[in-house]
C-alpha cells in the first residue's frame, strides 16, 4: 500500500532544517482547540455546517473584531473583515479580482518566495523595490512610479519574511499617501504583526482600512494558532470587502471555512487565542536569542541585524554561494533557504534565511554547528 504524505514537512531522521518556516509541532495548541471544539459540539448549532455567508460567519467576525479592537486599542468594525482560507488564499483572490496577466506589481526585494510564485501563477510582472533597515525604500518606489503604474504594492511591513525588517511609521504613512495619489492598492501581508519580542511595532496597515480604499491588510491564524486550520482574514475598506465577497468563487461555494471559524471563535472569545500568542512570544523570544548566540559564537563572519519579531534571520555570508551551500550542506545534515529564492531577479546570492520557529534551543545551536562545519570543510 502506498504511503501518502500527511504534511508538507518531510525531513530525514536527525536532519536539522534551519530554513523551515513552519511552527514547531510542540507549539501547536491541541488542547486549546480540543476544549473549543467540545464547546462547539455541545452547543449543537448546525448552521456552521451549511454554506457560509460570503464574507464569513458573522458571529466569528464579531468575535475577531472584538479581539482586534482590544489588541489595537481602537474599534474594528466587523463589517470590514473578510474570512479567508489563510493568507495565501487572500493573495490569490486579490490577484484574481484586481489583476490580469501581464499587469505590473511592485514587491519588496527580498520578498516572500511563495508569494512570488503565486504572482507568477497569475502572469504578473514583478518590479522589485529595494529595502533598507527601515523597510521598503519609499524614494525608490517613487522613482519606479514615474516609469510604471502598479496594480498593487505587496509588502510584508512587520518583521518581514525573510529580512525581519519593519517598515517605519513615516514610511507607512507615505506609502498610503502615494497609493491614494496614484490609485494602486497596498496589499500588506501582516501575519507577523502579533509576534513581537521587544518593543511593539508600528500600527498595522489595517488601521487605515476604514478610511482608505487603497489599503488591504491580509492576516492569518497560521502563525498565531496553527497552519492546518487554513483560516485567516482580510481587513479592508467596505468597497474592497464587497468586491471580495461578491466574487464568483464565494457566490458558488459560500464563505470560507465556516466550520473551522466556529471552533476558532470559541478560542477567541474564551481568551485562548490571546493566551496562545503570549506563550508564543515567550518561547520564540528564547529561540531567537539562542540562534543569535549560536551564530555569534560559531559563525562570527555572519552579517545580520537582530530581528525583533517574526520567525527569521536574514544572514549574509560574504563570499558564499548560498545556492551551492543549500545543496552541499545537506551532507552535514543541515538545511537553509538560499537568498535567491526571495529575489524576483535571482539576486541575493550570498544571503540565507534561517528560522528559529521550528526547533528548540539545543537543535538550533546544533544546526548552526553543522553549518559551521560545512563552511570550514572547504567542500
């Protein structure tokens, strides 16, 4: 009988993949979900087993709005929330509704490599915009605007994947101003907004949503609960929510994940979601410190800025071909993600993305030791 895969994760025994951007199995909140599911089934409400409302279950959106209001300090209108099957489904739907093959979009350089793949699926032309320590370079974006008119600018503004950088508040304000002036969307992938391990980041782009039609904030429970839930949300202006909810996809299939959102709603209302996020912040902060200490001790030539949140270190290894490193270091039972994956122009050849979310502190150090052993081997 053929054995079929259960998850995307398939690693040889003993292999440490420092490029893995998935949460640790031990951090997935099985007990919290169990309690919430018991409460749901005890209530016996069959409505969430029916085709759902196009924008998502209304009770869930109200609970999520209350949670976001408490977390952000200002009232979130549940009517400005749209339930998705995760951030990727939101990006795909936005591309389907707002672009056509051959259209131009702008994206940070580097950017999330799987978003770049998704844009390629839609036949979009990606124009890269460079970054610095304060995130997307607005001056460079303005120069590109003099040459091309994008359908949208894709940004991961907070603890960016892969760089870990955060877009400053003045640049956020300026980007929104430019979007209004030139009439393009700002598609802000804000999945790491809650995962800060020091000073809180600037306000999310979601804070602009009620008043600015050009801002679309995309978020997900994959990083703060569990990826397998395939549940997320968009926060945007009422006109954008109406367009998303009015798509043929939703007209045919109904709202996304009414059953899953009903179970997660129990976690939101009980305080379980806030509890889980607080636990993740503590655990990931320890792991971040462990990876930082291991790199400084074992690979002192590594160049990077210490991230303050999210999942990733963006590390430059001067003189190293990261693509070759990924292939050859596997003999030392260690994996990375090469920088070129995150470039729309096959750049970033001496960069690697390392993650601290999938392994505990001892494995993180062991992985760095193996990486050092490879780099010193002269292979």
